[in-house]
C-alpha cells in the first residue's frame, strides 16, 4: 500500500512517517465483556498458566536462590514513586494527580526483565510436556525432580531456538540452560554486547545477525525447523508467551489489595507499558482486563522509529505492515522495543481492549532514566523508561484530555492510580549504567 493510501486510513501516519511523536486513542475500545468476544485466548488458559508456575515454584526456588523469599514465584515489587511524580510535574508540567507507582519488572528475579514472565513460562511448559509425554514425571510429583541429573541428561537431547533483541534471549537462555537444554539465541544487530556476553557465560550459543529483529527470528525459525529435536520460541506468534505475561495481572491485583489501593469506578487504574512486538504488553493488558474490566485503562508506548504496534492497529493491517513501509528505520536506543513488525495475533486480540498509544523520541528515554535515578534511586533500562511518557502526556495532550473527559475520568483524577510498567534493568552492568547516565545533555525534562 502506498503512503498516500495509508494516510487516508489515518491522518496520524504522516506525522509518524516524519518520525514525530503521536498520541493515538483507540476508536475501537469498548466494554471489556464485548472486547473479549471472539478472541483466541481464555481465562482458563491464564489460570492454567498460573497453576503451572505454582507447580514449578519448588524447582525455581531450588535453582535460583534469589526466589527464596517468594517461595519460587518470580514476581516484582510494586512501589509508589511520589518524588518522581513531583519532579515530572515540576519540570515537565505534566499535571499528574493521584498516585504514581512503578511496577518493577526491571527487578524480576532470574532474568531482570518482563521477559522473565513469558519466556520462562514457555520453556517450563515445553519441559513439562516433554517430561510428561516420556513418563519422566507426573503432575502430582514434586517438581524439584526437574533439577535432577537424569532430567538434565534427558533435556540435553533437545534444543531450543529463539530470536531476540536481547532480553527474551536472556530469559530463555537462563532457564533453558538451568533445565539442561541446548540453547541457541539468534540475536539481532540491536542486541547489546553485555547481553551476548552474559548469555555466553551461561553456556548459551549466541548467533549474531547483521539484520534487524525480524531477520533474527526468521533465521532462528528456519534452523529449528531443520532440527527434529528443536523447539522454536516464536515471539511473533506465541500464545504461551502471552499467557505467561497475562499471569502478572492477578499477582498485581493482590499487591494492590495488600497496599489497600482500591480499583473501582471511583478509583480508576491507568497502566502504561513499553511495547515491542506486543506479547508482553498485550498479555498484561488481557490479564488486567480479566481482573478489572472497565476500571482499567491500558496505554502502550513505542519509540517513534519503531512504532509497529500502533501502525498495525490503526491501519487494521497488524503484521501485514511494518515501520519500514512508511519510511521509518526501526532503529532505536530502546533495544527491547526495536521491532519493525508487530505480532501476528496480539494486535487483533487486544484490538478492543487497548485505550491508546503514545510514541516517544529516544532522547527522552535518558531524561526519564536520570530523573528516576535522581529522585527515587531506581535504575531501569532505556526501553523501560518509555513508559513514563504515558503519565507525562495524559494531561497535556488534547487527544488524551478529550479521552479523559469522555470516559468520566477527569473528575476522578485525584483518586486515579497510575502504574508505570518498568520492563527491565536490573541485569545492566554498572559500567553500562554509568554510560547511560552520562548520556543526558540536559538535566531538565523537555
Ligand atoms: C521485550 C521488552 C518489552 C516489550 O515486550 P514485547 O513483547 O516485545 O512487546 C519492553 N521492555 C523491555 C525492557 C523488553 O525487553
């Protein structure tokens, strides 16, 4: 399709094609019951995923001592960040009211990013199905058996392949190596050196490609297909990843309850999540809609040069369009979001659940990073910082102000809870953190 034709579908495309930031309100957003009709995932599948993660908790606890405290559940803190909110309001005139919280998947055990949810879940599910089908285990067994030498020996006959910009490879690589699989991570040119080095240190085979993420995925898929005992984690089309991410919502609900933060029509919840191929934010969105229905509003944030999900959703073309089709590079400092073509099924699945999208220029990522460090003493990686653009623009853009008014949210601003989903960061080496921190030329938000 030509650019002119696309522009007729949505006038925002011209701005996007010029690399400018946009705010998109999803015209298809509807009540959550209707939004769930006709989609290919079910609440039972999310419950099944949660139950599987519980079965594996003793194994996780045994292999990864940092999960001792949570009894083998891989879960992250939910923390209020009032100083960051205040600084954003002061420096950027953001006008954020209510509570602002950080969901710290940046600090998830084992893999240090949101990928510890989906990636680890998918490998555990595959390992379980292999072990069950070969009679190595029963569902009622103690799953610490997965750590036995016999199991490792068994899994070493199988290999895992995955394409990654970095974090998915880390999560799949670490868990697969712990189970004993042979692991091959196909990395795009955007992947950071330290992520490759860390994987290699765990015995993972890292294969590098000069192309982008789509290329790494394609090559990985082709190699896995040739291997009769190969399994390919398909980030562009994986329901298992999606389900692993979706489990986050029920856990978040517990945390909000523990902190006595209500979510109801008088106390709406607004959630902002960085988006790459769409699996992580999409799965979380679906989970949140299951838990909170119409009381939760979810916004995604993507880099201006890699805004594939919003492009796919606003045109209705989903994976049949990529950012290069409108002349964008797909290149961004937010390595975890450096994706040119969205998932095959996520956009379609959440097409009536997502409230909207913001796109963000790269330079702002480092400003938010520094501000969060200076105000709250928390480090998160560049990709994760994109989420701050949500609350920053919610009250300042005309489109979102309209949206707030139409949905009766304007009068509830002081009782709104904003959750910024910090999707990664704790594994970033000190030296690299310092380099990032020095990147901001200005101290103030702009
Ligand atoms: C992968 C990733 C995302 C986005 O997840 P997708 O499933 O690709 O949409 C966001 N932030 C970080 C840090 C990531 O690694």
